[in-house]
C-alpha cells in the first residue's frame, strides 16, 4: 500500500505559516498544501458555502493521496469541520482523518505557558480575534467552555485583516487593529487567540497593541500534530516520510506567487489545480 | 415567444448601484441581478479564473431567460468579456447580447460634459482607478486609445477599496484613497474614471481628494443602455416590460442582506442560487 501524505488546507495562502512550521518541526513527512485562492476569503461567507468548499477541498486532498488533512483555515474549522468529521468521513473515507485548529489552539491558550501542567495559572477571561464567520459560529467559545466551564470568552470580528494582509495593506493596519482589539482590552482578556491563519503576518503589531499575551497558531500546531501522531501510531505508520512538499492552489497570480515566496521561502512554487 | 429579461451581473453586490440606476431610468423593463457573492472579489484573481466565472454567470442568466446581459463588473468586463462575445456567444447563444461597462465609460469620459458635442474640450490625460485585474489587463487604456489615439492613460490599482466597502471599513479609507489617487494627481489626469462597480460607495470622498472630475458608472450606464436599446429595436422588442426585479446571489449572509438594503432599498430581497 502506498504511503500517504499530510494535507494542509487553507482558504488562501495564510496557511503557509502553519505549513512552514510543520515542515520545520516535522520535516520527514510528505506534505500537500492546498490553498483555495480562486475563492478566498472565506471569512465573510455563509456556513453553507464554507461547508461546500471544505468538502470539495477535503475530497480533492484524499484523492491526491492524503491520509490526514489539517484544516488550517479557522473559518472552515469553525463552521464546517464537525459536519465533515461526523457525516462525510465515516461515509466516504472511514480510515482517514481531518483535524482542525480550533481545539488545539484553545487547549494551548488554557494550558498556560507550562503547557498542561496541573498548576498552571488558570485563565478566566479569554479573547479571540477572528473572521466574521468564525466569530458568528461561536465555536471558540463553545470549545473553551467544554474545557473550562467557567471561562468567559470575548470575541472580536476582524473582517479587514485578511484583505489588508493579502493586498499589501499592512502599513494601514494599526488603527484598524487597535479598534478590533478595543473590546478585548476593555473586557480585560488575559490571553488573546489569533483565530485566523493570516494573522501571524501581523503578530508583532497585535502583540504590541493587545495588552495581553497572544496565542498564535504558527507556534503551536506543529507541536500538537507531533503529539497527535505519537498518540496514533496506526495513522503515523501509514504516512510517507520522504520529505516531499507540494504547494497547490486554485488560482495563480503574480501577487500570490510573491506572497508564497515571502511566507514559504524563495523556492516556493505554486501549481494550479481545479477542485 | 416569451419576453426576455435584462441581466445585470457583478462579482458581488457593488453592481446594485448600476442596477438601481437602470431600474430608475428604465423602470418598465424586467431585470435579473446576479451577484457571485460566494466568490467575490474578482479583482485580484487571474484572467483565466475570471473568464471561467463570467462564462458560468452568463450561461446561468441566459438559461434564466435573459436576452441581454450587462456585465457591471469591471474586472470581468476588462479581462473576459471580449472572449465571451467572440467565442462563446456565437457558438451557444447567437441571438443574445452581452455588454460591458468599459467602452461606454471611456466614451463618456472622452465626450466631456456636453456628451459628444463636437466642440467638447478634448481630454489628453485620463486617469483610471480600478482593481488589480482591471489595471493589469490594460483594457481601459486600449479602449481609450482606440477612440483618441493620442490620449495618455494613467492607471492606479486600488486593491483594498472593495474589501473596505464590503466590510464596513470606509471610515478608514481616506489615507488609502489618498495614496491610490496620488499617481493620478501627479500625472495631472484631467478626468478620473472610477473603474469598479463598488467605487460609487466612496464617490464623495474620491471627488474631494481627486483633484479632477470623476466619471462614475452609476451616473452613465442607464443612459448608455437607453441609447443602445433605441439603436437596436430588434433587441428591445424582445424584452419584457412588466417591471419585474429579481436579486440573485450565490451566497447570502446577514452582511450581504444589510448591504443589499442599503444600496438597493429596504425592500431588497436576496435569493440564493447555484451557478
């Protein structure tokens, strides 16, 4: 049986931050990145449309030989992942796995710096900065309350950050970031989750303006995946370990090629596919 | 033979500015608006993808009974319309028509206030503010030089304006608009075309900052269509005149419903369709 790859899916190229961290921390695995650049951004679309797009992407990645798909896109993780895991996978691909980023991020935020140590100082007020769709879904709040029933979760929708990051607008971001962070500051959030794959591009600015420690997925997903694979040797044993990487997108423009090189290294080569 | 409708297509809801002007100026006709809100914005996508999306939209509108489709989206008009008119229409729908917004807008800009009067002062330096895709296509410059071979055309890409307008960010637009207009001011453009359906939402600000008269499509397309129908009675006679309106979109969210009411009136009702 041929060895399988790890798929990393994002609505656009923001997931390259996570993909880069995975490729550094777990370099031996074979990766396929898929960015739906023809339909990015997902953050302001309806849950129905996001679900349809995610199902198409997961199906594509499984057909491309992925045994495990990481949905780096927070909007898709928040709005559509559970349905894919509960209805679509058992029916069509019962032996494969799709993992999201929301639960590991919440675990990390609640665990404190000492990562799960029993005596870590507990957080009572958690902030989340995310897209409109992720905020509307309430998934971050629900998952945090499952792990810590008395926690208060404060969310702020940041619909302009993805367009600013994707279109060279970060120099105008500061007043906008300041306004998006204001409700989280007022609520005295003790930690702030960056709930979108793109936001690591503004991490330094958000850290400066946030008034609280920031939890960024490009610093934690690689560790969470390593833990997962260690706990699931039956999945790990089916994964190829020849260090292959493939970067697939549904649309290529000079702008996307520039972003890919900026975020994934100067040898990044995009290849266009149809979902 | 049943009477046919006028289709108005846009990547999102910005085309409602044009649709509203058409419905006011030519109220007796039957209209179907189609906004591809599941895949908006088009402005930063490749010409290949924009062509594919436009072909799907035109096909949908023809199957829905449109005899004439107006492509309100400048990006689609600039990057894909000619191919649709030359290859797709003759083969699949030889008796129907697809019209863009670029040529009428250029005619208007070059005609001067007196609209085609022989003694209108001629423009020698024309500015265009548009999306990345429209600018990259060079279509505005090509069409202007066909009508006025010695004209100089200066373009400025404004990739952030559509996201700002669609996501409640216009209060942050001024420094961004100022920067996008700077090359057109430096070039001493004598008129500035707003080359995107969304830009009428920022018309007052752009007028204030532009330093030159602004040509806005929501003020001219209705007149150009009336002229076209008067010149083509064979098309006009096939169009229904019962004042019907339908607003179709590929995705509905509370945000889109709000924008539709804001831009088309409080009775605007969106209906979701699949292309």
